[in-house]
């Protein structure tokens, strides 16, 4: 897709550790169009955060990207940028706070504790814009007001520990959006917040995306949040995308046994007697990734002799709805016979 | 600013209170030493050949005011110390402790503080750079030097330096003053002479203090660097030295400052050994002597109190520095 804002192809990420190379993400491909919200869902350890961080090259020193991995940033009107070819930190400014901003799960921990919130906002603006110090201050206070922080001029000079949890995440959003990035990466932005505050923050993000025309990569383990927020979903398991499609397709008609498992594990408010069905077993250690389909060790519909041997390719079920599961390749083969 | 002044006043009051408690503990410890000052003095006299009786002891006790209740004696001791800076007379030597200590305590304190200042002046930049450097050679050699400094006892280092100096330069490097300056009043020449001698104890004490501080700084830096706010700052486009100094280094300074009081204590503890090897009669070893050889509880109490007071004072100043560095401390409950 040439009109994608960011295009990820065959992204494979490994970490050098004392135990050898560990694969965290394997052959992940997705596109995000300008203004689109893509939800990336998975349990902890599924590689969703590692994938997101690779877009800004924030993974540690021990990260190894496979040579065929491609991340292309294509801001309209600018020359496309190969993110993984960037070598110098100086050049990475373009993807760090420039075209891409990120907000994190722990708003408290993501502010430096001994620097005022305002100072951190101004510092970022001075790096990415040609604003003067005074103009940057004005814009920051404006942004704080825009995200609904009362008395923004006073708050500007305060420290993160003087803010409440919800307010910290609002300030984080204000800071992330102040440079007008094209893509916002939100890594579990509401997980650490109370449910009522969660809804406020999600509404705020949706409003701002519409206003600023930004795309969002929304990372969460919570399919409920995805249903409210995203346009499209990609479900990750153990470093692979197992299913991708529109929110409606994936939530109404989940195709992969793992996606179905995730949905069955959600409590249903309209049917309190319905039993929760957890996915059996634990996510395997990345040290011994299962062969074949990575989900076969926990899959209730595993086909013996097939799933543990071969990695399933993607089967297209509908417009933009793809699933990586042998159930569908087998069906397709049977239908062909 | 008002907030800071308030913080300083509260902390000062707390330091005074701590000192008062310390004086109570020190005084109690002095009491716990078997025998009283009167008995000890007379026993000492006895060894010199004069006979004593129980009546003599009683009379001496009354003369020294030892027949008064414990708390009254403490109050009078602490009153003299706090209001007049007087520690009374030594049990055995029967001379005023202030005269006995003279400049010695200040000289000891000066040597320790200089050693500590030197240690941190080296350890902070080197520790920060080594924690952020990916150069394996730099890191390994620093680690080696630093473990070497930790593992080698101070007295061994002192002996080695003295030996080398005696063999190669015919100079034994002991003492803090040349003979002609020992009892002379302070002058520019005496001070220069002091500096010419004092570098060695400062170096020896600073050696292990540096090694220790280097480990502390490095560990604190590695800890800060792995925190989310550093990743978040990188995600906003900060990099290189600007990121290093403004984020992890700036935030590691607080705990580093915090460890100063503790380190002063360690250096003080090491001073007597180094002092007795280098025969620095002017420093440190007086405590050992008063405790071990003659059981002079008045003198020992005075020295211990002065040591503790120095540590309380250093902690007071590090608290102030911490408040300047970290808004959370400044705005904490105790600061108002």
C-alpha cells in the first residue's frame, strides 16, 4: 500500500541475551493509514510493545532486526523514510517526537520526577520546532488547557507528582500531541487508570485524533477498549499477528481460536450467568517458541500432525480480514478438492 | 524560596533534637563503662605509687559531682557542651579536654572531608561516564581499579607507600608537620607544611572512598537509566549528553548526595588505623588511645560526640542539597 502512513513488512525482532538470541517478534506486517486507529491486542509477552517501540527505535542496545525487516514512514509531501536504516541518534529525532509520539502505560513513571511538566514540554518543542522559549511555553499551556487540565498556567510549573493519575495521562497526551505528530503510539494508555477516567481519556484521544488528523497505534490487552476505540485490529500472539481485520469483523466474527479465546475470557455485563472461559495454559516462554503455529500448544482446535509442523500462512476471509490458522487453509484445500 | 527556608528551619530543629538524643546515648555509654572517673583516676594514681582509700574515692566523687543523679549530670554535661562548647576534664590526664583536643579534631575532620570531597569529585563524573559508556575496555578497567581499591586495606596501602618512599626517597612520610612546626602557632608556613604532609592520609583515605563511591554512582546511574522516564525522554527526541546529564545523571544525584553522610562515617572509622600507621598523633588515633589504652571515658565521650555531631551536620547539609535537587523532598510533609 503506497498510501499508508507507516508500513511495516516482515518485521522480525530478536534480542541478544545470555541465553542466546531470543525471538520477540516474527514476520509482522501491517499498515496504518493517515488518520486511522489500529488496535494491537495481545497478552503481555506477545511482542506488541516491542513492535511499537521499534517504530521509534526505542528498543535496547541488544536488539537485532532481521535484514529483510522494513519499516517505512511515508509522511505525505515528504520523502519516505526507512526507519530501520537510521544509524545516528541525531537522525532519529524525525521519528522520536517528530512524526511519531508515544504515550506510555505509567504516566507517573514517564515524567522525569525532578523536572517540571512544563519544562519537559518546552524542551521537546525546542527540539522539534523553531519556536522561541516563550512561544513554546505559550503553546504548552494552550495544549494543557486543550486536554482539559484546569489552571494550566499554574500546572505548567508543577511536577508530575503533584498531578492526579488521570491528569498525568492528560498532560502526557498534551505533550505527545504538542509537536503535531502524524502517528501517536499509545502503549496501554488507560491500563493504570480508574475505569471512569479511562473513558474520559479515551474520548479525549478520539477527539484530538479527529481534530489533528493523526493516526494512532493503540496497544492494549483489553478487547473492550479496542471495541470503543479502533478502526482496525491486529491480534498478536507470541510475536506473530494471528488475525487482523476491521473491529466489526474481528469482534463480531472472530476467526482465530486465540481471538475467540480472548473474547470468551471477557466478562459480559448483559449475561452475568455466562461462564468465563479462560484460554487454557500459559503463554510459553520466548526461550522455547513452539514450532509450527505458535498457538498450537494452547489451541482447543489443534489439528495433530499439521499445526505443530507448519507455520500457517494468511487466509483472506473478507475485505481486509486475514487469519493465520490451519483450520482455514485445510478448509480451503478441502473446498478445492 | 519560602518553602525552602521553612524546610531548612524544620530540618535544623530536627538536627538539634538528634544531637540532643545522641548526647544522651553517648552520656549513657560513658556511664556504662565499669567504674567511675574518680575510681579510675585514683587507680591510675595507685599504679604511680601513691596509696588510696575508700574515703579518698568518696571525696573525689563528691569533688567531681558524681554523687548527683544521672539525669542532672547529663543535663549539666549537655548544657556545658551545647552552651559553652566545654567537655570538662579528662579522667586520667586531668587536663581540659578542649585544650587536649585543640586543633586535632578539626584537623582530623578536615582530612576526612577532603578525602571524601576528592572521592566524590572523581567518582561522580567517572561513574556517570562509565555507566553510560558502551566501551568494554573502559568499563572493565574501571571495574578492576575500583574493586582493587575496595579490596586493598587502607593500612596495607599506607605501609606500601611508606616503604616505597623510604626506599626510594629516604623520607618516611609520617606525621602531619615537620618537627619545627609541631608546636608552633598557625601561620602560612605551618599551613603549607601541613599540606605537604596531609596529602598522604587524604590520598589513602580517599583511595577506598573513591572506589566505594564509584560503585555507588555506577549502580545508581544504571538504575536511573533503565527507568521509563528516560525512555520517554528519548521518545521525545532527546539524545546524547543532553539526555544523559538532564535525565539519569540529574536524578541519580539525589541518592548520591544522600550517601555522603554515610560515607563520612566510614572514612572517620578508617582514620584511626591510617593515623596510627602514619603516626599522625594529631588526628584520629587519640580516640583509639583514649578508649583502648586508658579507658578515659570523658575524653572518649567528647570525641564520639564530636564525630556524631559532624555526621549530623553533614546530614543536615546534604538534606538541604537534596531539597534543592528534588522537589519531592522540598515539598514533603516535614518541609511543611
